[in-house]
C-alpha cells in the first residue's frame, strides 16, 4: 500500500477515534467560576421558606414570617436568623469549581444521588418563593487535597464540585435560637425556690450586697462562701436542649417554682417539672413567666413574658439543677 494511502487511512482512523471520544464525553456542564445559583443574590429577600431533607431523616421546613424565621416542626419556635442568613448568603456566593460525572450510577460516590424522590446519602435543599424553584442535593465534602462540597442541581444530571463547605444542620433543633435567658447575677436582688413538698430555699443580699441564704436554719452553716451566689447564676447563659409549645396542659405533677427578683423591678418565675422513665431517663421541662413590681419595668416585663410564656423548654440537666436546688444542698452536713 502506498505511503500516501496509509497516511489517509491513519488520518481517517484518528478522526473516528476523536469522534468516538467526543460522543463518550460527559455533557458540557457549568463553566468553572460560574455561580451555582445565578441571580440568587438579588432575590434573597424573596426566599419564603427553606426545606431540608436529610438522608434517612424526615423533611422539615424553615419559614419566613412577619417577625422573622420560624420552625414549624417545633411549633413555630424562632429560628437563629444569623444561621439562615449565613446559609443563604453562602449559597448566593457559591461558585462551581469543577463539573463532575453526569452518570447517575456514580452519583452515590459523591453523595448526590436520589433514591426515588428522597436523597440517598446526602441532603436535599429547596428554596421557595423565588422566580424559579431551586432544588439541590448536597453531597460529601471534598477531602482529597481540595476543598468544597459535591452538589447537584436536581433538574440537571451533572454533579458539581463547588468552592464552599455546604454541610448544613440536619435536624430542626440545630436551627433554633438556643438562647433562652442571659441574666447576670449582678441583676439579681433575691430568689426563692419552693419544691412540691413545701420545702423552701431563700437567697437574698446582705448589707454589703453579698448573696446569703436568708432562711439558714439555726446551728447550720453554708457549704461554702459562694454557695448562695451560684444560685444567682441560674438564669445566666440559659440555653435550651429542646422546646415545644406549652399548650393548654402542663406536664403532670406539681412543678418546682423558682422566683427571681431583679434590681430593675422585674420578677421572673421558672416552673420546672422532672420526669423519670426507665427507657428515656430524666427529662426536665421548664416554663417561664415574667411580671413587673415597678411600673417603669412594665413594658419590659410584658415583652419578656410574651417571648417566654408560650413555650416549654427542655434544659440541660446542670442548668435545671440550679432551678431545683434544695436548702439542704447548700448546707454543710448536720452534726451528730
């Protein structure tokens, strides 16, 4: 065969190989550096709800209302607005780092697969209220020397590596405003705790302004010089572990009542219920109320009561313990 003919045949074979390679390539995806959600930055205030569905879990929503974001799964309790803002701004600024496979058989390796209408191993995220619906599957973090997250726009086949960590809270509780109260001991004037059996612990300040046990039994001594002061910190950095609407019925049993009088003329009452079960262990739920004993504090007390009173808060055991102390807990052991 002549050399020219061989050259022509070789060129034709090369063309065929190139055509076959082109046919087998993944469909063209977004350009590197392109925004994952173009236009979102100008529509952030239009987002009316965020729906999240973690793999193996239940879908839940975060909804925008007239007074902020709330979690319907928790009775409409307020959501941490800063966390929502961080998510939305992050999504608006996220850019595509690389287009990955469009082969659905490989999506599970990146965590962006869907098993029917549910996420297989990642998280489905939807934004509502926009001109065009947004649905993403958030997959695994990239851990092989790069940074970012694998995602897939649900209406597109290609998986994408984006330039941000888009791992988000997988439970409604993680989105809540966890802070309940943060009243420093300097604001506490006095307090008393009454237990269902009628025993009472009273704490006030002496003439030097130092906390003391006001109903110290004759012949008994405090367990230490700061025993009473520790109780004045009971409302400092108070955070919930869970929350539910108070509704029409309180938990069963008579609550422990702790009442704190503040220097500003506000009285805060905490009513705490303890329940024990062999399966679940201890469970502590607390309701709060606020009132004023000074007309100048009436508006502040009313606003505080409106925020706190509709809810039952499940508190960490150590914080509940401060609201449920017995007088005997603050005393040295009785002598023989």
